[in-house]
């Protein structure tokens, strides 16, 4: 079955990465590779490369709102992917847009810090983001450090899977429908992600760890892949599994790239013949 059989249309709300490894640029490549059509609403312009973020320049609230409404009043959107929101005003705008338009499926990737370790918000927006966005999203996809931040925890669960579950439960108790904790920072030989839902469903997704520094934008890519694949697959679990297979292939394909002096990007177009059967396989 071809990935373009349903041609999902995805609105991506997030920041621009001038090195094109993460952010809107990674989202566009991911959704295109997986057979979708991506529209965008830019929340901020960043000046960055593979070595780090040099500056962050938020979009005005008026322009952010206008971008979102221009798309949603015109194009039948199947899914929304939310990435970097630089300030509380942008959180408020996105919350109001989701309230008004009620998209079918929303993925929130709570980008707070870049792969390089540089901050991607201009203020502490964690609590307002949790309060304003969780009621509207179908799955939130924090890495383990973001999960600790979102739950006001002092410790990231990089060694204890039980703590991962406990922190995910905090978000479920605060209104999350589903939490996908990305385990790239977990100290183990495998790369494991954990899904917990408000209905009590849980599942883990395990892949071998690839030794490479080219992981810039892997979180953006994963969330965008889920947003694009969910309208094409029967349920969230299958979409996550297919998205993880895609990210694994993209990292493996770029593992030996030498693009830039820091953390390089993934190979988003890692296969000549992308197929739903391939990425859906366990």
C-alpha cells in the first residue's frame, strides 16, 4: 500500500531552523517523504547550525494567528503538529486556534531545548503550556528531560523506567489523553519509547541504538511522522510504531554523514520507494 493513498494534510506550527535539520524544515521533509502535504505556521525564526542556536526571534502573536487561520479556514487539515512555542503569547494563540477549529488529530512535541542544549523559549512557559494545550492534544511527545520539566520534577528519568511511567501519569492526571515518552536519553543499549494513555493502555517501542552524532531534529521528525501517519493507519499505536521505524531508518541512513561540525541531521528521504508496509512492520 502506498503512503500517498490518503494524502494527509498536516498543519505544522513551529519554529524555523536555518540549518534545516530540525523545526519546520525537518517537518516539511518528513511529511513529504511520508506521502503527506504540509502547511506551516511559523512561531519563530532561529539562527542556528549544527553546533547550536545563536538567536531566537519570535513571530508576533498577530502574524502567528493570521497564519493559522489562513490555513484552517481554507484547507481541510487532517492533523496538526505543534513544535516549538517560544513564549506564553504563542501558547495562548495556539490554544485559541485549537479551541476554535477542533482539529481531528493533534501532536504536541514540547520543544524546550535544542539537541545542542540551547534553550528554545524566551521565558518559563511550562505551566501555561500544560494548562492551555493538554486539553486539546491527542498525544504529547516529550523526551525525558522535557517530561521532567512538564511535570515539575527535579530528576529526569534517564535510568528508571518506573519513574518514566510515574511522570507520564502526572501528565495524564493533568488532562493528557496520551503521553509518548521518548527514551533517546535513557541510559541503555536500546532506544525505547513508552506510550501511556488515559484509558490505561501502555506499550513500549524498542529499537537498537545507533552510534552517531547525527540526531539533530529526531524529535521533530518523530512527532511529524506520527502526525502524518496517524490519518493513514488504524490507531495511534500503529502510527507510533511506523513513525519509529521511519526515524530509525533515517538515523541509520545518515549515521556517517559529515554535514557541519556539530550534530548533523537525519536522512529524511532515506528510501527511494517509501511504503506503508515497510514502516508498519515491527
